[in-house]
C-alpha cells in the first residue's frame, strides 16, 4: 500500500513537473477570469481599491518568484496576479468608455445627429446608429454618445454620413430579458450606446455643423462599406447577396428572418458573423496565393523569403478586411489572432501553436476586457484552443517513398475527411456548453451541415467573395460574385434542408451560473494540460449538460410590465403574444419551455382577455392589466380577488387590493423583469435588478 502511494505521488509530481513549460498558457485564462469577474460584481468597486488589489497581487507574485524560484506557489501567485490585473483592466476600460444613459420617457423626443452606421436588423426591423448632436429635453451633458434607433416597417435607413432629424421614443438600453439572463445594457455600455428606441416617422435631412474628424472618418469608412454592400446585393440578388454582403461588409440588413432562423437551426449561424473563420480563410487565401506567386518567379524566390512575404501580405489582407467589415468586436478579435500568427512567421516562430494563441488572447483581453464575458469570445477561444490542441496531438504520418498516385490520392482524401470530422467534432464539443448556456439551442445535425458547407465556404464562397468585393468598386467583380452566389445558394439550401428535419433543434434550459465557468475550466484542462490528469477535465466540461436544473418559474413578467407569460407544464402561455415577443422567446428558451405556434388560441383557452385586461378562466389565478393608464374602479375591482396575483402595468391604484399579491409599474421600474414561483406561503419573486446590482450600465 505504501509502495503504491509512493508510486502515485511520484507520478503526480512528474505530471506537474511536465507542466513547467505550459503554465504560461494559463495566463490568458486567469486574466479573462478576472475580467469576467468584474462584469459579474453587483457593486461597482472604486478604482483605488482595484489598483491596490492588483498592485498587491503583482508584488506577491514577484516576491514568490524571487524567493521561491519555482513550484506551485509561484504559479498560483503569478496566475492570481494576472487575474487581479484582468479585474483592473476591466475597471479601467469601463471608466474609459463611460457616457450618459438616456432616461426613460413616456413622450417622444426629437433627435438631430449623424448616421454613423446601419447595424444588423433587430427584432423590430431596420436600425440606424446615430451620433446625436441634440436631443430634445436633454442637456449636452445628458446626451448619449450613440443612440440606436429602430425604424418602422417600410422605412429605409439613410446611409452613413447623413445628417438627420427624426422623432423617436428613446430610453435606456434594455436590461436582461429575465433575472440572471444576458445583460444587453452591459454590451451597449461598452459600445458607448446610451439610448435605444424606435422612430415615429421617417428620418428627415438636417443641416448640422461639421462633425469632429474622428466621426467623419468613421462615417466615411462606413459609407464606403454601405455602398459596397448595396453593389454586392445588386450584383448577386437580394437572396444570396444579403448573405454575401454580410460576409464581406458585416451589414446584415438584407438577410431575411427565414434565412437567419434556418442558419441557426442548422448550426451554421456562425458563418454570418465575421469572425475567426472568415479571417482565417481570407488571410490564408492571400498567404497561399502570394507564396505561390513568389515560388513561380525564380528570380524573386532566390532573393526573398516567400513565406515571410506571404505573411506580410496576409497581415495587409487581414487589416483591410477588418476595415471593410466595420471592425465589430468579433472581427477585431479574429484579426488580432490572425495578425499574431502572421507576425510569428515574420520572426521565425511557429504560427499556429498554443503559445501563439495565448499571446493573441492576452492582447485581445488587454484591449477588450469585457470580451471575457461575451459569448462570441468564449466560444471562439474555446474552439480555437481545442483545435490547436488537436493539431498538437494529431499523429504525423510517415511519408511513403514512390507510392503510386492511385494509392496516395484515396489516402489523402481519407486523411482530410477524418481531419475535418475530428475538427468539427472537437469544435462542437468545445462550444457546446456555451451554446447551451447562452443560446439554449443545440443543432442536432450541425456536424453534418458544417461538414457539407465547410468546403463551400473555404474554397468557393469566401475566396470569390474576397476577389469580387475587392474588384467590385472597379466594376469587375461580377464573375467572382456570381460564383460566390452559387456557393451561397447551395449553403442556404443545406441550411434549410437541415433546419426542417424533425428534431433539428433541441431546446436546453440554462444551468445555474456556476456551471459555465466550471465547464470552461474543464475544457481548458483538457486542452492545456500535458499528461493523464487532463482527463479530469472531461466531467468538469460536462457541467452545463449534467448540472441539475432548478424548477422553472410559474410566471414571467417583462421589465416594463407590458408582457406576461404563465407556465403550463413545459409550455409558456403568453398573455399578450404580440408584446415583447423577443424577450418572451429568450425567457422561454432559457427555462427550457416551448411557445405554441398559435399562442392566442392557447391563451384564450385559459384566460378571458380583451385589449387591456386578462382575467383568469380555467387557467392560473392571475390577472393582468396591460394599459399604461389606470383601470377604472369597476375594472380594478374585477381584477382584484383574494389570493390572486394581480399585475398592473400602470401606477398603483389609490384603493386597496386586499389579500391579493399586487405588482405595479413602480415595482417594475425598480426591479426590472421578474420571475415568480408559487409556494405554500405565497408568491416568491426574483427581480432582475437585484441580481444586476448597482453598476454603471444599470443606470
């Protein structure tokens, strides 16, 4: 027994000793955990306190390294210092982007400003990003830096660079759709968007003073992108051109809701967002093309390093594509990763390695610490780490000498197919926990769809879109865009065929918040650890899947009290199906519930509803008043009943609602969205704002 224990301890010591050259790979993990930790705090920490914590952690790490030299104590101290530095970086970034947040208002406001960009279509329709010069009712100190306005159906957005005047309902960016859900206001804060709303009419042209040069430059770039997107759509047709324009310029205005849903259900939605895949294809295509051209010119090939020239060309291609795409955060992160890989080639280092990826991740997190809490970065970092770890562990076959082509050909095809299957499988496993937790969707046939589409996107769609997009300003992009359009049509066909299959999507309720960081650490352990102990990460990586789900709430109420959903078994019954549908869908998926295809019929079987009021029938004892004005006394008396849950979107009524559980507009203004559980002792409420705390983006 003693000998076995001694042997086990020796093996454990040897395994930890094998990590000596790999501990640095954990530094971006620690830095990111610090940044993500800042995002989850419920109270904003003072800058001086965070600076003291970071300085103290760095001092301890320096002292440990100086006096201890090596060992786990030093590793723990260094990683703690990186985590504290990540916390400080996130705090500094939050303070740097700070800007006014528009107050909630019940009356329209006039806005005069500049159209900065045309973002992707929202749930309500086309949108414009505006840099306001003047907002009625707000002083210059209260005017947000950016405002995002949704246009009414049928109203086309004006191109970037337009000076406009419009009348709109503007308020603060929305918080979580339900308690504990993703906080959209936090994203808006770091994007410097201080107000969102919808227009009450078409925007008009306005005469404004000349804007600052930075704004002029941003609008000029975005205007060029918008014109290129319009030309691509005209060349390719709106069906395929909308997707082509999105993949080149980042503008998703022409993508139809059906195409978006098909791409999500088939697991291909990542292709629509400019990210690592697109940067890798464009940069890799330029790298390979330039290296081939150098090799075909013997005079040049003898005088320069074709690999380094190709890497420099790849850097230029990545930078150009970043500008053309509008530099959204996912594209910025992908460009940094690709640039680090090309820079490694220029300094004679391995381009694709875990160490290169760690450097890229640290640069990204230093520039955008908020990315640590963003689903896009979490998924791309996990997938890329898993793929690089797979490449590191992939066996290198011995090359046979003088093997006939008819043997080498099938072998190469089989190796490529096996590698593609392994890569898709590993990337799917790495991103699965994040897709389950954040989006509550699993594409059952996503592996199949990605295997079919991957050659199309890598060898046809993206290269020909890149060539067509580069030549289209000269009027020469037509043939290349046509070829890309054929590939996009095939991809859309695969997406639709996959999406309509039975069980194409599986809805999975979100696990408690602790499950996701545990799963992330499990994935990192599998990818970064060297030795048999890495397999301890497998059960941790499955935390999101196997963690027990708490009982779903019985009632959900939107943040403004305008929408209510009642749970019936595994189904969500919407009392106002047309109101806050996007938020209701998010809540239902997060809780693993389904919404009927005919929500009004389901509701009418349980409740008696008119334009403003819903009274209980055979359904739960819940009454709902959706009007902003108070109900009349007789209507109020009809809503109230002993033991009943009464939800008023309006202000509190002057008279009592005895023995009923009453929630009013004041409650929603203070608490945000809510979930309720019926218990033997009455109703238990959980408010979104209680979980958000008091942070800069909560207003």
